[in-house]
C-alpha cells in the first residue's frame, strides 16, 4: 500500500540494494530501517531482507508491487521538499535509497557483489520512470571516486549504468527507434541511421542520446559542422556526458582545431578519469603542444645555420634563438648516402645519445627534428614525436643508439637537427629552462656508403625502419 504500490520497479531496487548478496545481518538491518523511513515495507519483507533470503524477498516484493505507471498526482522526478503535512513525493521518497546505495558503494567494506548490486540499483533509479538526478549524480561520483582493489569493476559498472540510463527516453517507441538507429550504424548504413535519429529528435528533442547518436553518425559521414552542432546540443542536455565530450574532441581534431579538441578530451577525463582513449589523445596533444613550443625556435636556429645563401639583410641580422641546455648529454650522429642502383636518393642516419654519468637526473625523449637542405637550397623541417617503440629513457651513464633510412626523390645537400628531452622530476611552465634539454645534431653533408658498409654500421644500433618521403613536395626556392 501507500507509495510502495506506486513503484513498479521498486522490487528490483530493493532486491539489488538490500536483498542481493549484501553484507552481514546487522548491516541489512540498518538498511531496512533506513528504507522503511522512506517507504513502507511489510514486516514479512523486512524479515526476509534481513535474513538475506533473496528469492523470497524478490518474490514477495514482486507479488506486492503492481506493474503500472505512477499516478499523475505523484511526481516522478525529484523536487524540493514538500510542505509540512503534505504527502512525500516519489522523488523525495527515493532519496534515502539513493544515499544508502552511494554509501554502500563508496563508504563501506561490503562485498563487491553487494556494491555492484547497489550500482545497478542507482542505475534503476536514474532511468525512467524515476529519472532521479540524484541517482545520476551518485553514479558520476562513483565513476570518479571508486578506489581500491575492486575500484575498476565498480567504475565499469557505473559507466554501464550511466550508458543504460542515457539510452532510455521513457517512451518505448523512441527507445526501439534508438536501437534501430544504432543497428544501422553497426551495419555502416549511416544515412539511414541519421534519418532515424532525426525522427527521434523531432519527436523528443529533450532526449540527449538522439542528438549524441546523430552527432556520431554525422562524424562518420565527415559532416563535421553538423556533428559539432548535434554534439553541443547533446552536451547542453547532459553536460557530463563523457562520451559526447570525447566525441566533440574528435570532431574538433578532424576540423584542425587541436586546442579546442584538447579542452574537450580533458573535460571527458575530468568527468570519467578512467576513459583511457580520451586520456591518451589528450596526453598526445599536450605533448605535441610542448614539442611545437620548444622545437620551433630550435628549428629556426638550425635552418638559418644551413642557409648559407641567406634570405635578406634584415633576416640575417636577426639574432639566432638560443639553444636549450644540454646538461650532461653527449650526442653524435652521421649521415650517409647509400650508393645503389635506384632513381631515388636513399640516406642512412645513425644517432648515439649518452646521458653522462655526471648528469644530475634521468631523462626521457620527447621528440627529434631535422632540418634538411636539398640541392637548390630548399630547406624542409622534419619533426618526429618519440612515442611508443621510438621512446626511450636514460639513467645517468646510459645511452641510446638508433638508426634508420629515409628516401627522397631529390638529392640532399646537408642536414642538421636535434633531440628534445625532458628531465624527470621537473615540471611547470615556469621551469622550462630546467625541465627541457636539447641535444644538437650539428649540420653536416652526407658521406657515400655502400649497402654492405651500411649493414656493418647497423651493428650495435637499433634499426627503426625506413621513412618514405618520395612524395615530398619542396616547391621552388
């Protein structure tokens, strides 16, 4: 009777929150007392919950609860507290279970099965017909704060619960249409998917996932402006939609706006700290920004030193950018033109970098660059961020030796360059001079070498492969 009869899914919530593999009897007794303050539970159901007889509790709850929508006079969504003496709203009645579930997940030593059940219960209360914002808030809190041995499992469950709630509009026809649209996307039928999602938006413009899914389909179709517009609308409706935030990052990246893309990816990570894809892209974009900022003046410095003919009197009169410090770094390199029967110009490059024993700290590689001057005087800058297999770290006394081939359609006259490294334990924009190191590759002209000589020179060096720059367009000097 009472409010309990108006909760068509409360049997599911009760079974998940207090009757499904919960902690010992004393804790279940506390849960029952807390729940009973919000909603009337029969004494028989209370006893079964306390004793942990899951099958009887679920059956009893299911027998008592009729599957019907809440009456119109009882608000479903949470609202301000009712005035003194008035009947409690459905939302306010469920605030107790929401807080109890959150406490169970984050603030107790309950078994992981019980905590996962509480996450599922929050997902039920977030979804229609209840659509409790406080339940969604609780899931976001779990997503960002779940720690410990089972933290990953708990966070994964919260993510699943959020996505499940976002995919439900409260209307069966719209939910079915959303599934059809997603099926079309899986079949690569993006135009049909866009049509279905457009129908959903026209029918229910307040349903955020309709906008988010159309944004995704438009992105696949490379309609970036339309995708951006749809994504922003979805974010307006669901500001913490981490999937939408990451999607907007991808759209901005595709449109060439890496600064805004980085902001979106960082926002997604802030909402969902374990969203690894967005985190990796954000880290890569941040690294690229650092590399560009640090290497740009060094590329200018090396390119000017190669440009023997000079540009203009004013340009040659400008002071060269100062090189970065190279504390304890010893760098050697050589450049060879491979003599072989080929219309292309093939070159072999070896680099040896040593972090001297007298160095104060270990270092890690960030990037390397080359300024390549071709016959005719045209200079081409080549920058490579060192990540993945090409990245390395050097303790004091250690060295890295690597080599590679590069192929052009034009003759290389000479080249110079450098390596950008970072000291461990130094961070902050104001400490750039102490944080970053530069190892110079002094300009030199290539020396001819046979294929056999190149094979011998590879010994002791890590060979990183061949870079094909045959299609490099240098234009006119």
